[in-house]
């Protein structure tokens, strides 16, 4: 049997349709028939050649949900349940080596220097070839963290949990949000949507979102945002004034950066109260230098700054659990459902900012 996949062979050139032989899974491997594959903003950066991790050729796509087609050996999901053929699953997009300093001593596998990531740093010119989700099938490697899903769930509703959701879950692990806190979210894309949801889930009283798209801002309202600030209508100073008015002149308890654009960090840090926490999740690629008066903006005010890089197994678990709490809500984040054959169109929609979230689905 064969499998179709869309392959990036040259940056900024259309993905090529290629055919691969379906492999027989070896020990610890699982062959998955994809039901839905999320199109992430990181995919666009890779397509444009902006991510230094990208090998060519590569099957893009690191957000996948699918049906277990064949297994090389018996395996369990992260919660201990047995995984069997026919099950609907999702998985951790990164496979850590479990041998290095980050894995063994720090116990932070997301920082593993040998971490293998589906659709991001695994080429398709070497076995096992099917390493990304812009494909009909993907072959999961030994050591991949697995998550069982209800067979009745909309697969597209869970896609973003594997990346945006897990990254935001990691961020909220680093900030102790208390009931009644004010959280500011910079950027109303999928990361920002997840940040709104987790902030309210943790008890935040006010969730203020800053962004430039009315559609995306309104989407954030559905996920828990209480105040929407359109940066196209409000100046930098007006946005700051609003946040401080909402907090009695103190500033936000926590700011979550989900924009990845130059200047976001400077604005966000200056929106914090004394002792506030800044969580940066959106810089998936270099975006230029940020200029701060470190004494005035950081040290004297005692703020904490956390860079948040990807996620590990527990963060994916928390995000998947959240998505399963309200699958209809998370399905509403999907603005476009397209067949695999329209992968190039999906990237064009992302580049033109015409989509909030796209899922490549096996059936329309």
C-alpha cells in the first residue's frame, strides 16, 4: 500500500505531492491514519525558511489526530490505558532522548537537545519517511507520548491542543494565577485563545486581549476574554492607560505574550504591576531586538520574565484534557476545514491572515 503526502522541497515554493510506501511498524512504532492535521503558524515560518531547524525535504505538520492502523508492539497511553488498533489518538509532537542532562537531571524533556519533532526537524528523505502530518499516514517513533481520545470526538477540535494548547499549559505552569487576578494576553491567534481559556480556568477575574483583528478578538471573548483592545484603534499609551485603569493603577498580575512580533515584549512588560509575571510564548522564530531599560522596567519593579519553549508530556495532557472538557468550543476555533489536497491553499490562507485556525481533515 502507498500513502500520499505533501512535501516541502524548496522554501517559498509550493509543496509537492509525493507517494510513499506504507511501512510495517517495528517494535515501539505505531502507524496512524490521520483524521485531522492542524496547520500551525510555525508551519508557515518553516515554509518561508525562517526556522533554522527545518531540513529539506520535509513533510510539514506537527499537530495530528488519527486512528491507530497498525502497531509494532503493545503500548500504553500516558495515563496507563492500553492502546490498540482502531483507537483514536493524539501524541506529543516531540520525542525526547531520555538520556541527556535536560531529560535526566533537569527533568525537563522539552529542553532536550536531541528532541525529535514530527514535521519540524525530521526530514522525509530517510527512513521512516512518514515524519509529518501533511500526509495520509504518519509513523510514530518509539518513545512517543500517546493520548487516547473518545472515538466520538471531532478530531479537528483537539489538533491545537498538541501545540498551542500545550505551550500555553507550559506557560501557566510557570505563573501562579490566583482567583481575581488580571491577565493580559498579547495576540488573539490560537495561542492567545488558549491563554484566555487557561486564564479563566485558573480563576482570573479579568482577561484583557490586545490584537489587531476584530474576528480574532471576538473569538477570544468566546474563550473567556473580558476586555478586548484593538491596537489598530488604540495607541500604545491608550492601551496602557486602559490596563492600569482596570487594575486600580497597579498593572496586570500576568501578561502572556502570544504575538511573536517585535515590540510586544516591551509593551507587555510595562503593563505589569510590581512583582508581576511576563510569559513569552509567541516567539517561534527570531523577530528582532527588544530594547528595555532593564533597571527601570524589570529590576526596580521586581517583575519575572519567563521564556516558554514548547512543552512536555504533562502539558499536552493538560491541554488535551481542556479540549475534551468543551470540544464544541474548541471546534469553533477552526475557521477552515480543508482536504489534504489543499495543503498549499491552507498555507496561503495563513500567510494572508485569512484564517484563525485550519485543519486538514480526511473527510469534509
